[in-house]
């Protein structure tokens, strides 16, 4: 509608999983991410701020210049999040920084305000983590150029957690059955010589001594 050639599309599934598509509309490529640990600016309540319409400075980690799939993601993210030069609705200066860093095979996004000219920064949010899933040749589809081998479907994670919870109950039932099998059906008879060491309480012993003393007197 606005003659844009880049698109960010958020896809929600089951009201608990969020996926983000970053696509080049004309000829591709497109990248599908899973959005994790998203925190808004209102939720974080940080003191920093940036002007509306100001241009963000994009910062990428070293790994984005070393591996081919990260190089493609860097180019696509740069064209998507970067503000075109001399855009009529943008300010001619930078006052915040978008950082993209890779940790644990995931892309961590942070937004910092430039406080001083010497480069002092303060985080203002929002923040989120992008778990790359696939890179497609065309826009929102096509041949798969790259697939993340470390990605695990969230449905599989929930299924394994549910199965682990069920196994916990099964283990408890098995322990009860094993304990019941170890209990002997017929009570064990003790050693007959143990009766020799059985003694009566002092009160009963004194009562019997008095009875014997009275009988002797008679």
C-alpha cells in the first residue's frame, strides 16, 4: 500500500507461540523466527527515551560477518530496521542503537539510548530473542536455503514435559507396587528363645509377689 518492499509479519499460534517473518516482498528471500522472552518498554519501566522519528544505528555481532546464513540475515535485518537516508519523516541524527547479537544459536535484540557523545548507552527497551528456524528463497515460502538444526518445535517441548510429568506418576505407582510385593503375606515367626528375655512390667511383678506372700502366710 505504501510501496514498501520489506515486511515484518507476526504469526500467533495456540495463543502461546509467536513467530516473526522478515521478508523481501519483491523477490525474496524471507526468514522465519520464533519470538522468545519478549518484554515491552512499559513492562521494563526504564528511564531512558528516544525521539519519535529518529534514526536508529544498527549494531551487529562479529558472527554476522563470518557465516553465510547470518550474513543474509544481517542484510535483510539492515534493510528492514534501517531508516532510508533523507527520508521525509525521519530526523537527521541518531539517538538510539539497535543491537543484534548471537548467543546460544539465537539472536538477542536490545535497544539502547545514546546518552553522551562519548558513546555512553542506557537500555530503554523493548527486548526480545529471535530463534531462527528457516531461510526461504521466495517471499513467505519457496525452496529452503537454510534450516536451523538446533531448533525444537514448541509442541514437542510441551509434549515431552507432559510425558515426563506422566512418567513421574507411573514411577510412584511402580514404587507402591514393588513395596506391596516385598511385604510377606504370612507374618514371620520369631525365635522361640526370645521369650526367655521377656519380662513383666514392675507393677505386675510386684502384684504377683504380694499374692504369693499372702498364699504363703495362709
